[in-house]
C-alpha cells in the first residue's frame, strides 16, 4: 500500500512538472509579443521544479535570440530578475553576448551587466557571461574575481575555461581583450591576494586543458615560451611560474627541457635571494625534473643548496649519488653532503 501511494505521488509530481513546463513554454511564446512577460518567466523559474528549470533554461535561448535586437527593452527586465533565478539570468545574458553583431557582446550589453553587478553586488559569473565583449582593462580587472569562483564543481570550471577562451578570441572588426600570451602572464600577475595558490594553480591547469573548438589548444608551445620568458624577465618573478612549467609538462606531455631551462634561468638569477616561496618552488622543481636538474646544483651556493635539500629530502640521495660519480677533484662543492 505504501509503495502504491509513493508511485501515485511520483506520477502526480511528474504530471504537475509537465504542466508547469508547458505553462513555461506558453509564457515564453507570449514574451515574443510582450517582453514584460519575461518577469513571469523568471518567477516561474524560481517556483518551478528541476524539470521546469531545465525546460526554461533550454527554451529561453530561442526567445532571447528573437529579441536580441531590442536590447534596450530586454535588459531592464533581466536586471530585475528575482533571487533564485540567477542561472536563468546568466543564460539570457550569455545568449545575448553570443548574438552580438561583431561576434561579441555589444558595449551596451557589457555596460548593462556592469551596472547590474554593481547595483546588486552580483558574483563574477555575470561578468564572465560577457567575456567576449570586455576590453583589455576590464579583463585584467576581473580575471582574479572570476578565478576565485573555483569551488571544485565542474560547472564552475567550465565557466572559467569558457572565459579564458572568450577573452582571447577576436571577432569581425573586434580584437580580442587579451592575447594567449597576455592571459598566461596575467594568470601569474593579476589574480590578486584574494586568490589562493591552489586556485591559481587550478586556473593554470584549466587554461592548459582548454581548447577553442574541441581540438585547437587555447595556446601553442611558442606562445607558452614567450609568456614564460616574459615572466622570467620581470623584476619580481612569481613562484607560480615553476608550477606552470610543471603543469605544461604533465598536461601536454611536453619534454622536460623547457622546465630545466627555466630552473637554470632562476639559478642564474640567484633564486635564493627571492624569498622562501621561490626557494621552495625551485626545490620542488629540481626534484620533479630529476635527473636533468642535477647539473644545476653545481651553481647553487652551499647554504641555499642545504636549504633546498631540507625542503625536498628526495634531492639528498640523488645529489649524493651524482657527486659520488664525479672525480674526487670535482667533489669539493658537495663535500659536506658526502661526509
């Protein structure tokens, strides 16, 4: 009897859900004649079940496309979306951005979204929705806030990957906000103190895995090399650069040569004078790319060499074995370790 009642309830819920979904479709159809009815669609989204929400998220796209030419009438309604309908509002904005005549969001749309965000203190997902209409200054200003959205969920990772692609794509008569090189550099320099090291590294991984059309990488090896060289030429080199080289090596199966070259560059620049974070990053890099990094230890003074071995104990045996294979006259630099 209880099982029968549960089955009846489930069937009743499904019928209600279906009726609400049909109701939503009718509302959407009416919206093509009266944009003001879009308010009712947002209300329906808030009150509806998961089925209704999925239906409205799907069906809102053709409606928005049909109304994209009347942005001035549509956006004031969207700007007043009720709490709980954020996902639907973002879907509307994203659809409008993709319908832009120059292959990107119009400045009118971008400004409307900025005004919405400021007035209602909305999160960075709304800015990410118009990424293809941002200028360089706006992209650099918001990149840290957008990366800070990372929460371990796949849907959020997709939003951020799409942001990376959109800000580096140009349209008809519209340059991209950032080049792939500029974005790589910005991910090291422009995230801000509110973004944790873990999120910064996760963002680099997402960008390394991103592609423009499911096949074309977001950046190529030459662009990667240019970005790393620019970072290494800075007065202040971010320790994250070594993690980026490691990610490029593991995600894209790149040879260890560029990583060893980066470490060699940091040894020549006296990484031990750049602070503990850089020293720790170098010690980790030396260990990850063994045995190719062993020769670099000859140019690291005794004190910092002791420090990096203390930070990364697996280096101790590797460097000891390396030194023991040398002729006795060449072992002076490692005598303290051999003893």
